[in-house]
C-alpha cells in the first residue's frame, strides 16, 4: 500500500464551507419561484426571465473569473472574493430575516 499525502486542513475547511454555501443557496433557489408566484403574484414568464438572468450572470462570472484566475496565477483571492460576495448578498436579500443593510451580524 502506498502512502498518500494528507489533505491539508485548509482544503477540508474550504470544502466544508463550499458544501454549506451550496446547500443554502440551493434551498433558497428552490423556493424562490414559489415565493415569486404566491407572494408577489409573478407570472411564469417573469419567473423564467429572472431565473434565466441569474443563470446567465453566473455563467458569465465563471468564465471571466476563470480567465482572471489563469492570468493572475492565484486562486485564493478570487475564492475569498466569491465567498465574501455571496455572504454580502445573503445579508442584502429581500427575505424577512435579512437586515435592511449589508452590515455584519451582531
């Protein structure tokens, strides 16, 4: 049996944080169409346009962040920026638990 190097703790932590962020965003994204239709009275067309714009934005950001990451040769600053922007977005969301401003919890 060959000895494999241990996975660094930072990689485990980043993987766990990524898992939690994915689960939370998928929960919100799965309920968003229901909220738009029932609470706001949006039509299927409006829900489709919102979902399409969100997917297009995500794909464009992925392409440009990949190119920028290759150009810089560094991945960590973009990963930190991505998680920080997701955190700020969740603080600024229109859902009831969110605060009116993008302030840190507390």
